[in-house]
């Protein structure tokens, strides 16, 4: 039987917000950029670093202005005439908060469980997400990739989070919409719930929190 979770760490993008693909398509529609061209440009910018699409921003390997300059050049090469200056501000415009998941987190914290946020986050976005989801009174701890210098699914970011929570790795649980991040957490000795929607994740999470007592056998 796995250990009961004492520290629950939630992801931000795709968990406290709509799915990332939905946000990407909304941004591209608003800015008249073909979504496939946007993805190809992001992949081309990331390719020299040997990392995934968002790693150049959220480790960070590039500042947002440097990333924007490279993205503009890649999109221009695809015939897309655009300027992504102010990308972070524009990305967060009209972005919705998952209020149902916020409610579950508040209720969970009210039971005495440590609740933290563990996110691959670009430094330029730090004030932006805080305007969407005020961390005060909601999170007991924050672990952000740009502060740690490591990102999910790397082991080091999970080690930093467990240390901050003051519990053993096996008592930590990650709720994340990306399967590779859940696998990275499990490889670091954590438990994980793959997020698809708030109510399903909350029901799955409950299985890791309260453990039934061992049956007391009658005296012989």
C-alpha cells in the first residue's frame, strides 16, 4: 500500500487554467497566427537547446525578449507577418482560472494537508499568474522552475519541493496535466494524479489521502 500523501503539489498551466492547447489556439486566433506555424516556430527555437517547446522560457535559457526575437524570425520564415512583443502579457489576456480546482485546493488545505504549486514558469510570467491566482492563503509553498533552475520532469525540482514541504518524497503527490511530468514525479519517489478535469482529479486524489484503518482481529 502506498503512503498517504501529506503534501499535494498542483501544476499551474493546464490545471489551474484551461488545457494548454486550448490556450494556444485561443492566442493564435486572437493574433491571426496559424497554430501549426506557432508550434513549428516554438520547436525550431527550442531545437538548438535539445529541449521541449517551453523550456527555453521557463528554465530560463532565453529571456522573453530574446525568445520573441527568435520566434518572430521563425514565423517570418513561414510567411507569418506578426510581432510577439509583450508575449506574456498577451498570453494571459482573458485567460480563465479553473475555479472548480481552486475550490478543491482550498477545501484540501482546510483539512491540514500541505498544498503547494509546482510549475514550469517563465520569470516574466511571475506577476501575471499571481494576478490570476493569488497564492496568499491558498498555497503553503511555491516551487517554480525559473527559481530552482530545473523543471519538471527533472528529479531536482521534485527534490526541492519535498524539502520545502518538509516531508518524505513518498508523502508528496503531484497533480499535473502532462503525463511525462507525472512519470517524473513517480521516478523521484512521489505519487501522482494525471489531471483531466477538476472533479475527476479530486476523486482520484482522495484515494491517496485518507487510508482505511487496519482491521482489528478478534482475540483468540
